[in-house]
C-alpha cells in the first residue's frame, strides 16, 4: 500500500510540475519546434535519473523516520 500510494503521489506531482515548467519555457519565451521540446525532455529525464535517488533517500530517511503505518498515512493523506 505504501508503494502504491507513493507512486501515485509522485506521478501526480511530477505530471503537474512537468507541465508547469514546460509551459513556462515554451510559451513564456515563445519557443517552438520539436528540437527545443526534445532538448527540454532530455534534460528532465537526465535530471530525474541522476538526482532523484539522492532526493528520495534524503526525504525518506534523513528528515523523519517513519514506520509502515505512519508512512502509509502520510502518503495517503497527501
């Protein structure tokens, strides 16, 4: 249950933030074309692959130690 709720929360937050960032960059600076979109997508993918592990580990272990029930409650509440 913890993994399912964490996956849903991460997907929901990521989908929302991704659209905010891409929208601001593409339409705020009037950039068009598949090359710009491809470069932005590649940058986001590389950031997720290289930096996400350390961020998840810090949040999961470094801030507060949670047991299984409190971790599920936290994820479900968010």
